[in-house]
C-alpha cells in the first residue's frame, strides 16, 4: 500500500500498474485513495444525491470538499440525511449561478484543484466555466469523456464526446481528441490509441465523419495532435475487434486495441454510451476536460461507484499534472 499523502509514490504506482481486466473503476478508486485528497469546489450541493456524493468521496479520501451554495439549504439537506458537514469549508451564496461563479473564483485563486457539479444544470455550470473574464477556460474546447469498464473488453474504454459538443467541427474534434489523449496518459496509458468512428472504413466525400477522421489522422502526422496513435475512419466493429478488422482486410494498430472512441457527434456518442450501460452491463464514470481543472460531471441518477470513480479520475489528472511541475 502506498503511504497516504505520498504523491510521488502514488504517481509511480499509477504508471507501473495496469488496470485489471475487470473492476477497472475500482482500481482507479484504490489508486486515488492511496494518494492525497484533492481540493474540490462542490457547486450548489442542495439535494441529497449531490451532497451525499461529495461527502462519500471525502470519506474515501478522494476529495477535500469546499461546499459552495446557499448555506441554509446545504445544512438542511445535511440534517435531513444525517450528514456531519462541520469539518468541511462552507461558502455561502444566494443561488446556484453565484455558486458557480464563486467556485471559478476559488479555482483561479488556487484554493481548489477540481470542480464538482451539484444540483444545477450542466449548462449553467459550464457558462460560468467559460466566462471570458471570471471563468476557468483555456485555449481548448471543453469536452466530456466517459470511461467504461465493459465486461467483454480487455481494458478501460473512453468514449467522447457524449455530453457537451453537439455537432463538433474538425477543429473542435481536434480538441476533443487531444483532451482525451492527455486524459488517458494521466491514467498511465503511455500511447493511447484513438479510433475515429464512422459507419464505414473508407473515406467518402458525402460522409463528413470520414473526411474529419482522415484529416485528424494527418493532423496527428503533422504534430497538431500529439501523444497518441490515431486511425480512422473505422466502424465500431473493427475499432474494438481485431478479428472484424482482419475480416475486412484492415491493417491498423488501433483495431481491437482502442483506448478512445471518437464519435461523429454527441447523439452517436450518447447512444453508444447508453447501450454499453444498459445492454452490456458496463460500469461508467465521466468528467469534463479542457478547463484549467477537471470537472466532475455526474448525473443526478449516478450510483455510488460512478460518483467515486469520477472523483478518482479527476484526482489522477490533478496528481499527474502536479508530478510534471
């Protein structure tokens, strides 16, 4: 067991160890628990799910929460659920919009390392994040990654973007890919393999996703995307199955070994993600990337494992960035 608080030892463990074939999310949680908790601005946790999720993550040693929102509402929810929040910092605001703005201020001032969504709309939170003067935006486009533990796939599988960018253009896809590659590298994947999905494997002038896939591959060749191996267009079957690729005479380093699936648009990504969850019994977690800090975006229906794993993934990113400084 890595000593609590030893960031360097925790990062070394992350790099050396590989996720098991199954229980992959639990693996990331265990690694994050072995390191230090990351300071997390929790925005407007005024319902049971969001406040309980933050406190559970704190009790697992994953985060050190800063609760931001109407203090009387947060305390009422804590009392209703018999939660002791006296040990955690509580910053009072009038409403959810003010909470999102204050959370960004806290991060810009260096008092928090991650952002966690509470009981407010994703669009409301992200509007504060991307504000030109008070936000925490970077030159990159924001994007979302789902991390899946799929029972019949041999390693963690990332799908992007199923939550933020509806119909991304080429340059937006470039940022989505780079965000996902950097994320996987923070998890210890030395050279992530990216499959750019379409309905077919050949470039078709009348199918934009194939043109984008081909352009992204060339952008990687020219150093406009770094740190990963890209291939596409690839259909879903030959992206995740080496045999399917061989049957279609496709020679690819990515086929059957994809770490990341880039969907053509949000609708396709969301459908793939939901199908894996409800038809393949996949376990999932997710965070938003591209801001100055990782953003823990969990749905109101998210179960305990998904909430803890999302916090753990954000922790990996924070600790990996710290180790590079």
